[in-house]
C-alpha cells in the first residue's frame, strides 16, 4: 500500500511570529525521516494557521510514519472537514484505516477517492488490498484488474493480483501475474520469490529454487549481508514445509521446518508453523515449545515471514495457538492466560472466544461457555462450530428450544456430521416432539450406519409414538451393536 508523499502536495506557507516558516521546517524534517520534529513543526504552523487543510494532512502523514494511525486519521479527517474534495486526504485516511484493520472504512474512503478521481489507478489498487485483507478475494481481483487497465505497466499491481490468485490456490494464474511483474521489472525480488512459492506448491522444485535464488541476489532482505545464503535456504525449506502441511504430510512438514530453523534460527514463522504441524500430530508439548520460541522472537526480523499480516496479528495467532495447545494438553490455567493475551491483541479474533468456550464447557461453567460461543457468533454469524457447541451447552442447561435453534442454524450452514442430527434429535425428544426426533436420529444413522446410540434413541422415540414394532427392531439393532442400555430396555 503506497503512502502518499508529502512533497506531492501543493503547500501554502505558514510563518511564525518571527517569520519562521514552520511548514518548510516540517517538510525538511519529514524528508530527513525526523518525524517527531516534523510533527512539532506542523503543529506550530497550525497554531498560526488552523484552517489550512494541507497542514493537517502533512502532520497526518508524519503520524502514519510513526504508525500512530488513530492520530493520523484524526488529522486527515480534519483536513477533509476543511476541504471536502481533498482526494489525497481521503486516500491517506483510507490507507490508515487499512493499516489499522478497519477495512470497511478504508473501502468507503477509497470509493470517495475513485468518485473524485475515476482514473486514479492507485486508488483501485489500494482498495483491492483492503478487499484482500477483508477476505473478499473476488473484489480484490476486480480492483487490481481495473487498476491494471488504467496503468498496464504497474508491476506491483500484477504482483499483488498474483498474491490473491495464490491465496485462492490458482497457481497458474498467479504465476502468469508474477511473470508479468518480472517482465516489467527485472529487479522485482518479491515477484520472483512469490512465483517460487507457487512453483513449490505445484511440486516444481527446480523452478522454485531458481526463483528463490534470483530473489536473494536481487534483495538483501532475502539474503542479508554476512549471513550468506542461509535465509534463502530457510525460505526454500519453509515453503516446502508449507506445501507438505497443506497436503496433510505433517511429519514431512516438520522435517522441512526444522531445516528452515537450522538455516535461520531467528525464523519465528518456521517455529510457529512447526508448532502447528505438531498440533496436527497431537504432540502438544512440542507444539507449546515451538510457539513459545516463536513468541520470543521478533517476527519482523524473520526471513521466512511472508505472512500478509502485521506483527500484531502474527503474535495474536501465536498466543491463540499456544493457548489451544495448552487446552488440548490439559493445562487450562495457562491456556486461559494465553487466550486472554490474544484477546488484548485482537478483540475480534473469533477462534479465541470459541476455544475459551470449550474450556468453560469442559470445566462445567456452562453460562460462561455460552457467553463466549455467543461472542464468537457475534463476530462471525456463520460460525458453524460455535453454533453447534453453543447448542450443546444449551442442552446441558435443558434449554432445548434454544439448542434446537442453534443446531438448525448449524445444519443450514452446511453441517453434515451425524452428531448435529443426533443432538438435535435428543433436544426434540426432550420437548416431546418425537416425530422430529425420529427424523433426526434417522439422518444420524444414514451418516453413521453403525451408531448404536442413534438406533437406541430412535427406538425410544418410536416407542413414544406407539410404533412398538419399529421400536423393538431399533433396540435389537442397538443391542446387537453392543449398546448395553438397549439390552436392558429389551428386558423391561
């Protein structure tokens, strides 16, 4: 995402009482990277001329450089209040919203820029990045495509559209875009590196290695001076590990991540991904150790950190996943501590509330579990697992009607596991809706034909409906499958 340059604005003069040109001093400080001095200078200029929109804009850009996005947004908003057609201020505020994670607000401001400047390719490109961050890949592709139609020589737009295609695992199209970017800019290290990742995912390892090496020769961030080619090799092993992980080859992924760590011991992302692989293999102590190492390292110095997320988002993932590993390992106290830290870093991280709900459910605090499952659902109204588990919690409270509503919502969202039908059947049974209970137990049996408990409960429901022959048949089936309560029921 491009930050608009302060020098690109037509600026008025602002003088102090003794003739000091605070605006010019702010500009000079900004260009020298002295952003604190620049802020002070622009503030003094504003003391003398509080109605000048460009001064707020300039100070806002300094705050952006200092990553003080809230202050930047306030200054850009003030500039817009003073000049409602200040397209650069709208654009800068959109970029600040995007950096802060307020993607809806960012998209709204980019739309204002486009309305004011319909041919501004960068506005489409930056809006595409907001759509991508929001997870709307189709709209991101549309905007990058529009940007390229306005500026077909924009190598960065090709590279970014390639990233979206890669995210959707459309590797052929991604490679085509990365190749376009390289054709426009032979020194574009990132395009080589990302094309290498795509080749890796297509098991074209030789081509991937060539692109990784090319990227390293072009950009020292892939092969820092004095470390020779170790980070390049780390990146190769890291991406190979990702390909194995995606294919469910977790042991092989662990080997690759281990090689990445050997090549670059400061690779937080390699430790983190190896931790994820250990979780998949249910090796929780090993995963906890890796997540702890990842948290201790600084992600921004990581040669394999190719995540689209910022450092804070990475750390949120790390605390959440270590908390989840502690939960699976049975250490709920440490799990809760990590999940609490994850909430501080990102209060909108739905998986944190879901995991915490599971912990509360397991400890018998059903009210707290429902509260956390509800928070997860507030963040994502289509969160299937949260609906199913909240429904199970309602069953524990004997609030069967609420349970039925949640199980039904889960089924509408596409749940096709026998447990959902079975549990809703239990809820229907307890509300004396035996016909619907039979229908749900039948669906559970269709999905799991050897489910003795489903046969048993359907038999009980048939009994309540007066269908004794069907009831006896199901109870015998359950008994034949070894379900002891069914054998007892037959004797009664």
